[in-house]
C-alpha cells in the first residue's frame, strides 16, 4: 500500500478485506465493483465524485469504512476535523463523506490488505442507532447538493433510511428485548418523525415504507415480530458458534 500510494501519487489507497471469525475466513456476500477488474485502478477527481462518492449514499461501488485504506496525512487530518455528526454508528461514513471529495486521486488494489475480526460492539444493542442515522441522512442531503452525482441520490437515501428503520426496530426487539408495549412506543415515534415520514413518502413500496406512510403501527409491529420469528433459529446458530 505504501508503494502504491507513492508510485501512483494517490491521496487514498484502498485494498480488499478478509473477514475472519476465530481464524476462519468468512466469505463475502457482496464484492464492491471497484474490485471487479482484479487489477490496479486509478480514479481521478471527477471519477471519484461521479463513480465512487455514491457509495456514501446507498450504492456500494467502494467500501466506505475507514479501515482497509491508506491515507495522505494532510487529507485525513482535514476530513476528521469537520463537525461530529454521530455518537457511534456511522462514524466511518461521516469521515468518508468529507475524505472522498477532498481526494484528488484514489488507487484501488486487487490484493487483500486487511483482516477484519467478525463480531464486536456493532453487534450489540445501541439505542442511539436511529438517531445517528437520522443525523447522517440530513448531513448527506447537504453533501449531495455540494457534490452532485449522476444518480437519483434522494431516492437511494430514502430507500436506505426505510431499511435502517426496520433494522433499528429489529435490534430493539431482538438485542434490546423490547416488550410489545415498548416496541409500539418506538413505532409511534418513528411514524410521527417528519424525516422518516418524508423518506417513506418518497421511497418505493419496499419494506415498511407503505405502512409508515399510512401510519399502520399494528402492521409494522407484526412485520417486525414475524421477522424475529424467522431469524430465531439463525440467531441461535450464531450464538452457538460464538460460544465454541
């Protein structure tokens, strides 16, 4: 990576990641398109905005995690000195939202450069998850105006937010072990939230969007509990594996 950042005069070098669980490699379900060519690729300023920056908004052309990359010190110092957007969830993304537009050249390597141990804080119950993603949603709206991309960014963000709402409610029901009454309280807050309602109004008829639009709290709750039941055996298997 050091050789690549020197030879290509890049501000950021990105390589592949191998996910590990107890020294066992975990296969990736999705490989970002930037690695599809299986060769060194160099992206200049315009292509970074037109092809890669959308990864911060819903299409994963490039990993937007901070790890697995090497940075020009001056660039990353600027990127981390912007306002703090989140408490924890999405902290990598909040930095990459600034780092990519500041980047004049980005080099993608076909080699594995990073080992990521599966399991950690991000698998726990975090009550501020939705609050963080709502803050990111509003901030991304501003950044999309500053750096226009050849995509329907608003549509992508709305779909992403509706999916995050479902993930949050599932986390409350499963990891948070919310009762039916507690989950209903969270659903009521979500249905009344103007940002979420606006996203649901403009999202496609996916997931919970239709239920949120119509304020059908009982159908939202039923959808969540049905998903919890379907995931029960998967979760038991995961707990069993982690206990080995």
